[in-house]
């Protein structure tokens, strides 16, 4: 890692900390770190896909502007999901939502866990639209990182339009959590 790039990122973090509300900075920015800096592209690692998407949507241009000011040259910023123990598993921000796991329990496993649960209610089958995108992303973050992201998570929906399928998605993910496959 280029020490100049790491120093530039720390400088930008300090600037962002002064400009952002404390809760937002602590939630989204504080734990980020430079993963790579090559050919004017900063790769910034974050802990989960929800944080990555939040940063891409809200801070990419601001961060690029601040880094360009510190380095004196134009830069691009790329946010990736990054785990220190597995740096080879970099995941770029997707252009379209995608399922997080292909190792889904069988319908019989879901039924065995809760016989009243509809096996069609999984994250893989869930239709994401403008009205439920935030709740879906938060729910997925909780399922991927139990007790770390949005704990507890409350979802309010009129006439039970969203709660039951989303609850089913959580329950469906429990066998994978127990086996450590999330």
C-alpha cells in the first residue's frame, strides 16, 4: 500500500468527520480503509454491501473532489466490500441488485424450521422495487451480518404488504447462519 495514498485517505476522513453528522460518519465512513491505489483509482474497502451502496450513492463525488484536492490530481473512487482476512474477495458495486448467496436451503429445510412459513419467501425470490429497496437492503445486511448491522431492525408496512415476505426471508436465512454459510 502506498503510504502517500493512506495518508491522503486519512486526511479526507478527517475532513469528512468535520463536515458530516457524527452518526452518519460513524455508521458509514469511520471503518473504511484504502485497499488499493493504482493509476489514479482509489479502492476503498467497506464492511458490507449496504454500506458500499450508501457511500456510492451519497459520497463518491465528494470523496473524489476531496482526494483530488489533497493529491493535486484527479482521482476516481471505487467502494468495495472488503474483509481484512480475505482481501481477494473484492466485490465492486453492482449496477443491478443481485442475490447474495446461491447456497439456499431447500424448501423442505425451510418447512422443517417453521411449517407455517411459505418457502417462496426468500431473498432470492423477493421482488425489489422503489417502495421497498431500502427495507430490502437493510434486511439483507442484517441477514448477512447478524447483530452487527441494524440490530434490532424494525420494518413497518401498511396492510402487511411487506412484513410477511421479509420475515420469511429472515427465517429462510437462519439455517445458513447456523451452518456458517452466509
